[in-house]
């Protein structure tokens, strides 16, 4: 059985991100948002396997994910697809704080 997939238009994704960042900017102090650093994480490979039962949790750090993203921006040759996972960690933390 093939897994269902969702096709997300990249132009719309960019627009969504822009709307959300503008909304956070309106609430931010000094152009920054504070978030909790450690969090419980589900390893991505286990999160997608819904038939294997509940996955084991690991500990994640928003600061670590942010450092990876900053290095990627500083040197775009370091850009990797996993950057979306790191960005997801950061966005989840922001979404939890800015309600």
C-alpha cells in the first residue's frame, strides 16, 4: 500500500512562512522571540512509521537546531534537506510560545 502524500506548492509555503514571521515580528521584543530550549523529540524516521507503535522519545535542543541553521545561512554550500527538520524544531518552539 502506498503512503498518502500531500503536494504543497512551494510559492504558497513561502507565503505562509512570510505571514507567520510578520505575525511574530508584531509581537516580538527587540526583534527576537524567546523560546524554551530543551524539548521532547520523536526521531523523524520513527515519527513517520505509524504502524510500528509509539516511538521512543529523545531530547532535542532548539539552540542546537538554530546553530545548524545559522551555519547553513552563513555558508549556503552547507544547506541540506535536513535543514527543514531543524527549522521545524525552531518553528514548533515559536508556535508554542507565541499563541
